[in-house]
């Protein structure tokens, strides 16, 4: 299953390619505070090979996809899909503590836009197109996104793309703070 090239009003979303190395290395430094050329090269090789390997196995197209400006082709960030585990029990006040952290696998959406391109709606535009493709081409039942309490920008993107946003009322698990959930449009019509 491949997410084909996606086009929005201002963006192109596509698989990474070897020619993206210099721009991806810059993205690694600016977004992830990682300035190791070998790691960037290794990540790019792994990402590109993963597209092929997952498709060969008929698996979902997990991984990063390049977000580029349609006007000039400049790489401005990534959007992607990961296997995300969600402890839904944290939202059930009646659940005993030992049941709160039972996990359910979900399709996890993420995005990362270079700082100088943030606050222009690019993350929302990319996430909206990517989610539509996940629902249309994969038939995914639900997509989730997670972030930290102190990341209101990502929480705003979640809201703008129509996600229901919930905050974990507990301290555990420490990495699960805010989750956005969006069901397939067919499920939303019936609710």
C-alpha cells in the first residue's frame, strides 16, 4: 500500500528520494537538533528502502513523507504515519489503575515543519491531505496523533483537521499526554 504523491493548494507530499539529502540534513538539525551527517544519511536510506519493503509485504505505508512547496519544490518538513500505541484506559475514570495502561495499536499521524515555515498553515494543509489519503487509499478506521501538554501548536493542528483532542489526566504513561482522534468519514456519518 503506497500513499501516492499528494497535491494541495500550496504543497506537494511525496516519498523522500536520495536527492533530498542536503535538505533533510538541514531539517534534522533545525527540527530534531541532530547534526550528524551519517545519521541523516542512514535515516534517508532506511526511509527510502522502507517504502519498497512495506509495499512488498502489503503493509501500511509507515514512515516519513517529504512536504515541499509547490511553488519552488523546497522541502519544508515531513508528514507521516507510525504505529502508535494508545492506552485508552487513561480516559476512563472508572478503570482500575492496572487497566489504564493496556495499549491498543493505532495509525499514528505526525508532522514536522521547519521553524521558519511554521504558523502559515502548512502542517494543517499537509496533515489534512495525508489523513484523507489514509482514509481513502487504506480504509483506515481511525487516525490518532499525540503531542505534549506544552505543544499548543500541534494541538491546534489536531483541532483544525477535525480531531477530538483529549488530555491524559494521569502522570502515566509519561510520554502519553495529549491525543487527537479522527474516525473515518463513514463512521462519523453514522454517529
